[in-house]
């Protein structure tokens, strides 16, 4: 690297892929920087550079000392060890050490104190929230959300009729044919551990999956216009149940809120859906199977006058990008769920779903929102077919009384902590507050945490989202 090359890089300033240091003197501090880069797709550390990007320079003694410090930090202060490369760049003001940290293949990395770091903009941030730690391990292939046991569940929660029908179809015999108890059959098929169901077992075969995971459902809304903050809507539905049930109801919701066009069909024909059904089917199935189940949020299906959006929690895994999925590259985020879903949903696997959606003739855009931790598929509706539908007056969405009570309370005060909510709403049981008030409100997208990275913080409070404020206005009308 020449001085001119270096100056060109420094002129870009600091960001999540490059950081400036005037000097480094502490192995622990350096290790934290290396860990953050290795956990966050890699980057460069420029040593001998001021925060504003101007060169401070190092002498030969500095370079020798810092290189020894780098070797010490990478081998003894980072677990597992990282393997950066260094380059000494000569400038008119002295030497600059460029430390290049590759995207780690042995994630997650931690420092000598067991702390996990990731990049956040030009700075680094310690990961403490349980869900984010789980996602780090998930990206490393060390933990899968679909096989995590669901506390309080058991074989008694299984829909025996649905499971028996599935088992007979797949294995050609009844579950009890070998004389095994249901607990053992579920364990053998990867749907439980012999005592509790795992998430795949709950979401595929439990009689009431949302009893255990209330957020794992689909929120569907059809709007008359093209903006999300429109207070009017044509249709809405909270779609719960097992994944096969959610697919069936969500697909029906989309179809009833789209138009049929005659095309070359006969006069008495119902016509074809304005968006190819095969494309919608593939995108919806992909959202249900490949979403991040470590993120406690609902899938959203939004039908606008000009498009359909299917938004699933969790951005693409590190090994994927939009170009890759367009070409059929896949990453099985939920392998157990995927294995069983082939038998229960119109899903073929092998990374072919997105390609089939595109080949069906639909015009689809994708948005991998890393900061918002969501993936969005946007299917355009044919412009020539757009008709402005008759708009019904604003209608209050179907919300449970506890949710409405919490929204009204937050509308008065602004932000409230757990203890403040319990006092204001006269709730004695903490679990009752969590399960009937807070979780459903957050799952609906109406309430959010003030400190989302630290859900268990004693300073945690809750506030209304933009959607919550719209709902508040309707509740108070």
C-alpha cells in the first residue's frame, strides 16, 4: 500500500469497516477491537492515525512495540484466536500500521474476560442481550432456534390428529406402531427432547402454538393507499396457529385483497390473480421457514395499492446476500423445521424458492435490513390494473382489552417501566403483565422497549411506536 492509497482510505473517515487509533498500549483494549471486527464481517484498524483521519505517524520503536502487542492480543486475549495481517505503510509523517482483520469463520469471538463485541457504526458495542447472543451463536452454526426446548410444553400439547396424519404420510405407519410412547416418537423425529417440545414441534404440531410463543404469528393488513402510516385500512387479520395454518390463512388473506384479471381467460372465467400465485406462495413459505426465531416478532404481510410486502424477522445470515439468494444460494437457518416443512407446506428446499418466485413472472425487490434486523420481499402490483378501492372509515383494530389499557396508559405518560405499569394498571402478577399486556403489545408492533439491546435492564421502559400512536388515536375517538 502506498501513501497515496493510504490517504485515499483515510479520507473516507471511520465507519464499521475501518477505525483509526493514534496509538495502542493495552492488549485488552486492542483485543476488544479485534473481536468486534471478527464478529462483524471484518475490517481495518489504522494505528498511527488521529480520529480526524490525519496521520500522526509512528517511529520504528513504536512499530516494534505495537506488533508485539498485536501478537499478544491475538493469541492470548481473543478466544478463539484471530489471525489478522499487518502492513507498515511509510508516510512523510512516519509509519502507519494497517491491521486487516478478516471476517471470522469461528464466530462468535470473545475477549479474555468472556465479553462479546460487535461493531456499531465506527464504534464497538458489547453484546449482552440474550436474543442477540443467541443470534451470534446461530450465525456460527452452534445453535439453532428451532431445536431449543420450549419451557412448559410437553407431548400433551400436540395435536394428535394432525401429527398422526403427518407421521403416516411420511413414514407409512402410525406413531404408536412400534409400541413407543409419544414422547419418544417426538424425540426420534427431532421435535422434542423426551420431556419438552422444541420450537419446531410447537410451531408445526402444537394445538395452540401462540400459548408458548405469542409473537410467532402473522400480522396482515391491507391498505387503500401506498403508505404504512395510513390510518385507514381495508382488511386486517392476526393470523395464528401452526405454520401450515398460518400459511393457508395468510395466502387466503393476500388473494382476497388482490384483483383477478381476465387476460386470455374466457368471459365466464374467474381470471388470474394479478400477481402470479406461485410467486406469492414461495415468498410466504420462505418467510415462515427461514425467519429468525430468536427474534421475538411477528411476520408482517402488507397489501398496498401498488405492492405486496412480506416482512420476516431477521436479516440474511452472514454467508448470504441478495444477489446470492437470487441465484439460488441458501442457508438453512432452521434445519429441523425445514426438514419437516417439506412434508407440510409447498416447500421444496434446495434454495429454489426465490428463483421460482422470480421465474413465475412476478416483479420482486428484496431489502436486507441489517439495522432493523428484518428481510423484506416487495412484490409490485401491475400498474395498469390499479383501481382505487372504496375506503371504509377508520376502524379500531381488534386488540385485547389488556393491550388497549397499556396503550392508553403509555399515551398519557409517554414512557413507563414494569413497576410503573403494574401500579398504574393495578396488576399484581409480573407474569400476567408480561404475557397479557407487554408481549402482545410488542408483537403487534404498537409498543417498543426504550433499551432494546438490554431487555432485562433495570432501567428498561416501554413507549408507543408510530403504529401505537395511530392506534391510540383510534382508541380515544
